[in-house]
């Protein structure tokens, strides 16, 4: 297999990794919204006995845990995108300079190295993946913070009328 084929094969593998992790991120967002919605619904329907303070703490904790887990996927995705960009630049340079026939221009495959670099990052870089997802993070955090700060009071339900109270009303 020549270097050009190896480079294209690495790009295919990198794209599969990017797709898989973006799919994981989408699923995580669905779980976040389901958990937050479920907590609020359970709180207001008296399905769980929880104080407003505890609910506020739970909502903020869930949001922070979500951001932590999502940042791991963003870091890995961004590292893989950076590697894909490097391979694309190598392909472009090899085609433009005539080095393609000579060989020695391709430095890969380095899929594992790119994934390892992303796995050990602690803070997302301002790359494409992070910047595209930033509005979602800000909206989710804003909604959760607004919900926790202005949590409406829970209405106490009146006990259902019994037969004795019904007869008194007549």
C-alpha cells in the first residue's frame, strides 16, 4: 500500500472516530435533558420528597457532571480533528510538490497517538468542535442556573375530598 492510500485510510479511521464521539455527545445531551426534566417533573408531582435546596444542588451537580463527561468527548474529537487536518495538509503538500511519487512525505498512521493526546487533555481547546458546541453549553447552563435561582414554589395539593366532606358541602 502506498503512502497516499495509507493517508486516505487514516483519514477514514479518523472520521469514523469523530462520528462515533459526536454521536456519544448527542446521546449525552438527550440524557441530560431527560434527567433534568424528570427531576423537575418528579419534584412538582410529589413523586419524590425533596427540598427545593436539594433539587437546586442536584440540578447544578448534574449539569457540571454532564459538562465534565462531554468535555472528555470534545477533547478526543478535537485531537482527532487536528490529526485529520495535519494529514490533509501533508496530502496537499505532497500533491503540489511532486513528492507523492518519491515517498517519505507521510508521517502516519498516528490514530492512536491522536486519541491518546485527546484523552489526556483536561480542558477543551478553542477548536471547531468546542466552538460549535459552545452555544449549546451556554444555553443549557443558563437554563439550569435560571431554574435553580428562580425555582417556583411547589404547590401543596389539597387532600382529595372524602365522602364526609362531600355530604357537608351539600
